């Protein structure tokens, strides 16, 4: 299927999703917000994808929200009653938020590889991923404050759980750029690479390693890390106990042991396909 904002390739359980509007700095036009969750949901639901890698093309990873999305008439008729306009706007914001929450909700890890500018809405997006990698020339900017608005699709909710709150406040209040080196120092970025080719090679190597693991165990691992981030240790321990009661099965563990004994890669069944709406 063809997309306006993305190119998608799949190979050996790894899906590579690329932002594909380099001449427009990969800005997030209206189609972006529908295509991204559609792609991620499909990859998650089909069952045979074990890792998702998101990268970009051109000089910058993404320059954030396209100005066309800020056109109020695109959200609600300008002559509509004000309460109905506001209610419609709220639903549209929730729609935009879900575009990035899809990365968290995916059953497999999502790795993001970034070069150049990661601006505004792009920061919202990458904070919803599992792991982040960057080139030396990458930089991050909470751009919303520079254009007179409050970031509203994930940055202010997720970034304080990834780096120190005081740093988040400074970035969000000033709109200053943060370098890739500083981002790595703070733990936002896992690793910094000299150039995009080197980065993508390394990220695909990590993805290939992840793809060799049990997809059921991987699903549970991601679920537990996300849940623990937002809950107490006690609640999280109860959740993993309940999860294991239903999800822990010995077949994958036995296959891992057999593969180690035979000095070979294990072979695990894919997850089952999810059919939404049934």
C-alpha cells in the first residue's frame, strides 16, 4: 500500500518505517496523523513483525507539525457554535495523541533512528518509542513554546519520565535546542553515531537481535516496562503475576534451551494475528 508520508519495508521480522518527505523536512501534514497509527497498528496486529525501526530521509528527521494542520477551519467550521468547536478540537487533539500512543501500544519494540532536527511534534513522537538513536548532528527542540502554544501530544507527559524534570522544564520553557551528545548524557538517546549510514546499520543489527527472541516474551516485557513506568512497584508486581498466570508457557523456554544446547538460533512461533472489531 502506498503512503503519502512513509515508506515501509519488511524483512525477517523487522519492519522499517521511513518518513519520506525530505524536501518538506518531513513535516507532519494531515495524512501523517492517519498513516502513522494505521501502519503501526497493522504491523502490530499482523503478528509476524517482531521489531519496528523508524527512520527518516533527508537533512532532518522531522521539522514537526506542518502549518496547514494549524488551520482552524480544518478542525471545525468557523461559524459553528463555540462550545461545539471546542468539543471538536478536544477530540482532534486526542486523535493526534493516539497517533504516537500507537508506538507504545504496539506488541513489539519500536526503535527510532534520528538525524538532524527533531522538532516540536517529532519530540512527541520519539518519546513514545522504546529506544532512541541519533547521529552527531541531531538536535532536539520543544518548539511549541517558540510559537506561542503548549505542547499537547506527548512531550510534556513522557519526557519527564525519560530525563530529569528540571531539564525538561528548561527545554520546554526556553525552546532551546538540545544536542545529541547532551541527550545521550541524560539518557534520552541510547547511542550517538557519526553518520546516518553507520547509525542505521547499528540499529538494524540491534533490531535483528531482538527479532531472534520469543515474541510472546517480548510482548510481555514491553507491557511490563510501560506499566511499571506509570504505577507503583507493588501494583506492577501484582500485574506481572497476573500476566504470567495466563501468558507464561514453557514451549518458548524449552526451545531456547534446545537451541543453546544445539548451538543454533531458536525458532519461535509468531504472535497470532489480531483482528480488530471482532
